[in-house]
C-alpha cells in the first residue's frame, strides 16, 4: 500500500466519522484502495452520477452530435407528445444544453430528486412531468441545483444516439476503461435518471477522474478530446473547484466524492455514508507526502 493511503488511514483513525473506502492513483500507477469498513463493492454515487452524464454529453460533442448552444426543446421534440407541448411554458424554448450542464434551466432547486422523493411522485413519464412543471425562473437568468437538468441531458443524449445513455456509455466509456460492473436507476421508460443513482466501485470513479486530469486520455488512450475536458473544468460542468482553486471535485449525498488534484497528479474517490467529504478533500489537497 502506498504511503498516501497509509497516511490517510492514520488520518481517518482520528476523525469522528468513518468512510467505506477510498481509492487513489498518482500518475500512471496502479489504482489502490483502502477500505475502512466492509461493504458491497458497488455503491450509489448519488450526484457524482452527474459527472458521468456530463461525460456522455462530451462524447457526443466530440463527435459533432450535440452542441452546447442547442435548444433542449429542439433535441427533445421527437419525444414530446402534443399534450406536453401544449402545456409547456414557452420559456422552455430558451433553454440550452449548456444551461442544463450548469443548472440554469429554470427548474426549481432539488427538482426530480429520487433520493428524497418516491419515484412514483413523478408519474410514469418523467419527461412530460419535467417539461410541464412550472418554471421557477427564465432559463439562463439564475442557477438552481437540480437532478432534473441531468435527466433531460440523459434524454437528449438518447435522442442523438438512439439508445439510453447507460447503454451508450458501455462501449464508449465503461468497457474501454475496464469497469467491473455498473447499474443505474432508471425512470419507468428505461432511461437513467442522470442526476443520481449510478452504482459503481470507487476504483471506477477514479478512472473517470483520470480522464479529466490527463486531458481526455486514459493511460494513453484517447477517450475524450482535450478541448472538452478543458471546457468541463473551466465552466463547471458537474465539476467544482475548492476555495483555493487547487483541486476540483464532484460530491454526492452522504459523503461521496471524486477529487482531482492536478499539482499532485493524483485522483481520489471516496465512498461513504455520512462522512464529511470536505474534510477528506482538504486532506487530499494539502497532502505533502
């Protein structure tokens, strides 16, 4: 076990909370994992799922299948029934792909959160439910964090590829990176909910972080363009910088976190239930081993 994980294990013994496991890689080394308590290898990553949706959009962007300034209603038009279109707020026609990636769609905060609501609360047709829900503000004029934005991105990706987003990611991301297994909570129509519900292992979370750390490459293999990875990090597409602008990350409920520390050439993935993930992030950021 590398010194980083040994030091992290000692650090965790002093904390008032426990984690499930932490996986880490530096440079092109092997991914190693320290487990504090036994648990199933695949855990719900909660909002870290959004980074995988964003990556799916990046794959489409690289292939010229989607653009950031496209209107979501133009993309989703084939999936919208006449009844849904008749009930939609006309301001929906202002909403773009980039607005969805940055939570500026007009949806209220916390919208379509399957982790806090019963899935039946949204009916059988999540798309119709979302597109006819009263907008909280004009798209592009404010920012409200919601899972609904990333459900719409997953549906937009499906329109452009002809398959649900999880099926598209298997040959284009999960299989090339050697993922062990994956499951994603889906709506009644079989589409990933996008903003949450992706079950994977910590080591496979690390693999995604390596792509963004290395400008779209995974161990020398091109997965995404360097242009997309720069856009995602610079514009905050499901990735955030810490207050010192030294590490960027994506967090999820109950303490999940994917952390990229560029100056240390390190990627870390945390799986937990009730942990203080910001404390872990600061350890990663400040580590000088």
